[in-house]
């Protein structure tokens, strides 16, 4: 499932209840940080794993994502193989 903005991502999460969300921070409207925070605030969504895939790689950006509840934070550029491996690791925990 693909969302083009934060609002759409939240709608999809509400309807589909995914196991994992790959989330960019830089989204139009509600950004990825806000989406992550909203997911973590809803008790029925707290089990959803969140992986940030983003170009925002400064320490402050990574720290903010992890404090808000991300399970993993991957910065661009990344290889598809690395993302697949990390997603498999997260889902097998």
C-alpha cells in the first residue's frame, strides 16, 4: 500500500492495520514525525512497526525519530537489500 502524504498514510493504517510502515519524514501536510507520533498514541496501533526511510540523516533527526517511537531509521542512499534485511529482522522480533 502506498500513501502520498501523512493524512493518507493514517487513513490506510486505520483501514488496513499493517504490520509495518516504511515512512519518510518529508511528507506534504502531516510529516512523518507526526504520523509516527499519532501511531504511537493510539493503543490499537502501538504494535505497528515503523521504519523511517529518509534523507534526513543528522543526529538530531535520527534521535527525534527514535524518541517518537521508530523501530528503525534508515538514511538515503540505501540499498534495497539492506532495507529488506532490516525489515525481515524487525518483523521476526
